[in-house]
């Protein structure tokens, strides 16, 4: 009897061990397929990037070096606001204007944003639409006999190298051919110094640059009423970067729509910005 009971208990224990082993070896719940529990959606971090703006540090009011040594200007201020709204890190990168294309092609900058004229370059870059109308004007000394473009015949005229002013003169060879001499300089500060010293008779520049350099000096300089040309500014990107250009432009529209662009423009009027020329700002 005892032997039979022992055999029975042994059989029961053996079955319990076998059942436990089977339980441990059951396959895990599927992680994929219809019966799988849904995985939590990954958290999407906003697309972050450093946005590097190439600009001419000698081109006020759009880009210049402030008194404290920082980089300043209307275009840089708008670019910084665009970056803020897109969650990008803004970087202002001063460049040699003659090397702007190589800077863009090498990836050292993401765009050229600094009073950059569209006309004549339409097919060279991916552009935003224009945001600023800029006439190319002529500045002379207040007591000069020059009153019209025709009066520039035989006169010495100076312009910044690789600038929109030079491009406008190149597009008007009949006018340029009448000059006594057309001189190029590295920046407009030098050009107006030459005019002040009487070394040249006239400076050809964007209306904003002309306004900045003559503000408060109306007794010394005047701007001719006849413009060399009327041009518009846009933001230029490497060809093929249409999506990036559109993203920046859409954000610029929002900056204008809530009044921020007008506020930024007011800050740079004392530096020569013509607020009425900013086409994104509603007039009236």
C-alpha cells in the first residue's frame, strides 16, 4: 500500500514538473502582426538646422557692423526672425561679395540675403519673390552742376565692385560710355569718401545706401531725381533649392502679416531703409 502511494505521489510530482516546464517554454506574445499590442508612436522632434546667411558687412541698411562690433541690418533682422519662427539656429556670415557664388556652391552659406538684386540673375539662383524695390540712383555734391544723367558726360563716376549699381551701369552701356571714367571700389564707405574729397564727381548706388550715406548731410550731397534703374531684392539660394526658398518666403509673409516686419523696418529707417520700398509691408 505504501509503495502504491509513493508511486502515485511520484507520478503527480512528475506531471507538475512537466506542466511547469511547458508553461515556461510557451512562445512570447507576438510583437508584430494583427495580435500585437500597438507600439507607442515615436516623438517627432522639430526639424532643427543652422541657417547661415551670407551678407556684405559694408552694405547698410541691409547688412553692416554695428558700433558694438555685432552684425546688424534689416535683412539680417528679418532672417533672424524667420529662423526663430522655424526653430532654426541663425548664423550671419560676412562674405567677400565677389566670392558670393563660390560661398554658396561650397555650402559655406545657405543663401545670399543682403540687398540682392534679382534682375539679370533670374536663372542663376533659386529665388524668393521680391520683398524690396530698390532704385539705382546717382549722388553728387550739393553744389555740383550735374542735374541729370546726361550731365554725367565726361565726369568721373564711382561704384562698388560686383554691386547692383555696377550691374545697372553695365546694363546701360550708352550711359556708361559717356563717363570720363568709371571707377570701382571695395565698398561704398570708400566711394563716398572719394566723393567728399572731390576725387570723383558722382557715386552710383542703391537708394538705401545713398540715403544712409547722405542722411543729415543734405547740405553736402544730393541725389539726382532721375534714376539709373529700378530693381527689386530677393533672397537667393543655390539652384534646385526651391523648397527651402519657399519655406523661407512663407515665413517672411507671416512676419509681415502680424506687423513684425514693419516694426523691424522702423528700426532701420535711420540707417537709410526706405520703409515704403518694402513690398511685404501693407501701405496706407
